[in-house]
C-alpha cells in the first residue's frame, strides 16, 4: 500500500499546479452540470438509439472532454509543440473513434433482437452487450498495436505484475464503507444491480444464481476493456507523446463516460480515474486497475442486490 501512495504523491508533486488543476476542476464542473441539467446522455444522445449517428454523438462528447481538458493542461504549461506531432492526432482520434463506436454499438438492438428473440432476449442481449467490446475495443486496438504502434509496452499495459497487485485488493476493501453508504441512496438503487431479473434460469432449467453469475462474469469483462482504453491506451500508450499530460485529459474523458449514471458515481470516477491513471503511468501495467474496477463493480451489484431482497 505504501508503494501506491508513494507513486501518487510523486506524480502529484511533479504535475500539480493550482492554475491548471483549478481550471480543470471548473471545466469538469461545467460539463457535468450541463450533462445533468439537459440530460445529455440519456435524453439527447440516447434518442438516436438504433442509428449510426449515435456513435458520432458519443465521439463528439468524448472529443470535447478530451481535447478541451488537454488544451487547458498544454496551454498553461506552454507545451504547444506536443500538438505538432502527427502521431498524437493519429493516436487520439483513433481512440476517440473507438470510444464513439463502442458507446453506440449496443444501440443496434433491432438486429440483436432478431438473433436473441424469444424468452431469453433480455438476458442474452445484456450479456452480449458486455462482451461486444471484444469486437469494438480489443480487436481494433490489437490491430493498431501490431501494425502502427512502435512502443514496447506489452499491449498497453496488459503485462501482469503479480507481485505488485496485493495493495490493489486493499483499495477494494477501502471502498466497501462508501459502497454500503451508496446502497442506501435512491439514485444508486435506480441504477443497480446492473443485472435485470429474467426468466433465463427457467428457460435453461438452471439455478437463478448460475445465470446471475454468468452475467456478472460478462459484466466484469466490460471493465477490462474500459481499463484497456483509459489507463492502457490513453495513459500507457500515449505517455510517450504527452508525458504526465496523458493523465488529466484521460480523467475528464473518463468522467464523461459516466454521464447517465448517478452523479455521485460520476464525481467518484474523477478521483478513481486519476489514481488508477497515475498508477498505470508509474507501473506501465493496467492489471491493478482491472482488479479495482471489477471488484468495486461486483461489490456495487452485491450491495444493491442485498438492499432489494
């Protein structure tokens, strides 16, 4: 645990400037306030459900969040030369396009319904949604890594460093009191548990516990792709282009990913994203973040489920 706090402290001391961090905080306040005031994600972007334009809206949302915060960081530090590197634009536009595609991909529920029709449509569709990132994230990132990326970072931090993972389990334990508190909030219980009850257990003739556990495994896989994008590509993969500047725009973009969820979760993602980003930058590994992300997600589902039984 000491190593984690030391890494965060070292980065914060090297990167922190009042003018930059306050400006970023104001930028975050504006985009979060705007989203929850006009219901941007659920009210506007989701109105394009089932249409390719929804992917473009997601791209605009993430691009505005990412480039807006990056311009603040670069502007205060007078490091405009970083934007003159063509590789930066290739990398950043590529990953923002992936985010847009992944965000809008599951909207094609019409053809998915024709595949998963009948009694188990709901269950199969939501399981498929969670593993669809294999097609929308893993495959294009692996192609990019194999054909274009010249950095040697083992597929954007996917190399496990098992000896350094124990402190991350402690971080998950530290989150338990906060999760318990959140489980008593109405907006939390309106979003969790993520698993919607279905008759899949009756359809397959198995225990409902089994269908729930299968869903949760697929649900966890979705967070692996999230870590690969944000801490893997945006931090480990882009650190040779932006240095420590790769973390702040990732955090803002990561907060935008949580639009549509309870506002407390969006705010929490800022601090969580910053910590995990710093650790990925220091260790060049995303497995710690994967452990924390999946652990917290499963605990949130468990807490909500216990509240509703």
